[in-house]
C-alpha cells in the first residue's frame, strides 16, 4: 500500500529519471499526507482486530508506521461519527435554505 502510487513505470516509459522522480514523489507533501491518512486507519485497525503478530509488526516497522499503533480505534471511530453528523447537519441546513 505504501508504494501503491509509485510512478516508476510512467517515468521510465517517458524516458525520465525514474529514481530521482520517485524520490521527489515519495517525499512530497501530498504523498506524506496520503500515507499518514492511510496508515492512521490501517495500523490501529489491524491491531484492534487481532492481526498484530510479529510478522505484521515487522512489516509496519520497516515501513516506519508503527507510531500509528498508538491510535485509539474507538476514539477515532467516535470522531468519524461526529464529523459525519456535522456534515449531515450542514447538508440539511443548506437544503432547507435553498
């Protein structure tokens, strides 16, 4: 998942320096944000559902995403629910106004 949006084949096909462009892409603000959002969900969920064995932990450690294991899944889901409710309220008000 971490490398899912790697564009090596595209860069190579275009005759561009793939290694340099991969480095730029991988370290971009957008990709760092995407990986953070992705792994802030995946890592605590994997841990919460009981798939937290040594092999999984090793893989996450190698990817540098073990800090996300500290996230409280229950708290995260409660916050998601609040965000959804706020969104629904705003949509209801918008529809009522228009």
